[in-house]
C-alpha cells in the first residue's frame, strides 16, 4: 500500500491529469503501467509463498540542455 498513482480523465475533448494525494504539478512522475485497476498493473503476480527481498527504484532528473550520463 506504499504506492500512489495519478489518474487521467477525458473531459471536454482533452485528457486531464489528477493526483489524488498531491493535487499540484510535480516533477518525477514516471509512467510504469496503464490499466483499469491494480489487477491490470500489478508489479508481480505470484502463486504460492514468495518473499520480496529487495526493491530499489533509482531516478535522476535530466534538465534541458544537459545530457544524461550513466552512473
């Protein structure tokens, strides 16, 4: 339950983006998947006993005019 998602709504001939938790423009939103609900975009689906031993997400902001470099 740690994850937060934003959603898009089609109103008056255009798509509008909303963030229910932080309804203000933010940097760093990365589209990982699209779907109708969590069942469509699960990080993993497993059957039987499983243990998540490590999960790391690393991001870097890339500014205009400055090329990205591999870390």
